[in-house]
């Protein structure tokens, strides 16, 4: 369930709602803790690989500190706090950069698992927090306070109180870094934000396809793509607006008979003038005849490059009748019905009752900046991060006590 809740007029913290939130995250910790921390839809029902999960946290922290370096953000690598730590996905790599790191979370089940996964217990500890503030920690005790993918799930009045607490527990001169969405986008706005510039859809395409294929036969076609535009083609674009190599099948007269066949993502970002080799899996049309294999690029949900005037790669392919098989139907191996992945996890979840939910809230940037200032801090940078997904305007705020 996704809801967008605007800032309430009152600054009073609703402790009842806080306790409800805490129970919700405790339920995640008991049912599906890794998914509760990082909600990739493909990882529901215990499908997260533990090593892959923690590696994603390391990648996040590496990127974060690269960005802080690019913005000349200095700090003391003494004591750090990771708020909303879950099972320690980000706390563990943070602990490698500070003398002492504390992860705090409202869910005892999450903290229990974080302690089990703790690779550096002498430098890293995990604490259960049961209050809508950080009263367990004295003022001015941390050089670095961090929170990501947490405040967006907390009602605004509660999260504003936590932002004030981040500044309270930070030492003078300390750095507070947290992420929270500030608004939402429509699908049209997402298109406008992530579409290439008008002259960004220019490509050169070379391909080597077989001269003949059997009807319905699959073939791996080598394709070389060159960026002829002045724009950088990113391999990962929010909202599924990725750039892909794809193909159509045309008849001998150039009329489209199969409008959409193979797909291959760009394997890396492509700067102007750069080329990349990609293998495109295509499937020949079902009817024998003379065809043209037409390869183009597409920015998903935006446009085909040819629609912006770019030239496609096109080669003739003769499709012959499929060769009939001499084998008897009785010779075919019996189909094996695989055990559905996660079936036991789903049964367990059904027995546990109604699942916990992901609420989503926004905090307008002006309200965040006001809360930081009221708590004795200053927002040095508000960096748009895309952390909440394509439909959300999300910032990472870098603040100084």
C-alpha cells in the first residue's frame, strides 16, 4: 500500500501512530527482513541472497562518500550513527570508515538479525530504539549521522522530530546526511525528466545476421552501436526509461510484419562518439519468405530512435520452412514441473496473517530546511538522488551542525 501524506499542521508527535509504525516494521523483521529493508519486488518471500543484499549496501556507501567528496564535505571519522539500520545493510560498510558506528532501529527482530550478521562487533553495535526521538543518546555524541530509505516510511510529524534529533546528537561541526522525498511526479513528468535531448537520438548501427533462418528459429546477432549524438546514453534510467537495442521484421517491401522482437539493454554508459558491442537475440518470423531484419534503438516508454530521424541497421534474411522432426511424440521427455520458488515462505506468510505495508510520505524541502535550521544546523547541499524511485522527487540532505 502506497500513500502520500502531507505535513500535518501540528508539530505534536502522535505516539500511538509511532507505536503502530514500530509494530509494522517488527512484522517485516519477523516475516521477510531483507525485503523489508530493500523492497526489490523480485526478492519477496525470502529471495534475497545475503551476500548480494549486503553488497548493495556497500555500493550505496561507496557512492555516498564519493558524492560527499565531490562536494568537498569534510568530517571527522570518529563516531557514526546509522538511523533506521534494519539488519545493518548500510551500517556494516559505514563501520569500515569510522572508529565506532552505532546502528539503531525500532524493530527488535531487525536488530537481532543485525547483531547476528555483525562482522565487526568491536567497532559496530546495534541498539533498539523504542521512542519517537533519540533520547537513548546524549547530545553532541556523533561526528556523522546517516539515514537512507527510512524517513520516507515515517509520518511527517514524527520524521521532523527525528531530523531535529539528528542535529541534537551531532557534535558541533558534525555532518548529518539523510534522504527523504519532497514530492511526486506524474508519468508525463517522468518522461520529460528522463527523455534524451532532441538531438540525443542519433546512432550508427552495424550488424551481422545469418543469410537464412528457419521459421521461428532464434539467432544471436552481433550488433555494434555507436553514439553519434552529443548526449551521454545511460544504461540505468529511472522509471524504466532505459535505452535498449531492439528489432523489427519487415517484408521485402519494407512493411513491418513483426513490430517488436528482441531486446538488449546497453551494457554500460555510452559517451558521445563511443561504440559498444551487444548480442541481440532475435526470432525469425513464423512464415517462410524474404524479410528485412531491422535493428534500432529505443528509449523505453519514450520513443524509437528512428522516430527522431536516426538510421536503423537493416539486412535481408531469407526465412525457410522449419524442418519437420522425425521423432515420435512419445520420445519427447516428460515435462518436469519445478517446485515453485518461495512456496514454503508464502505458506508461512499466509499463516502469519495480514502482511505489513510500506507507507510512503513526503516532506517538502522548505519544511526540511526549516527543521534543520531550528535545530541549530544548516543544509549545505540538497542532492537529488532518485532513491525513492522514478515517481518521487527525493533528496539527500547534507547538513552541518
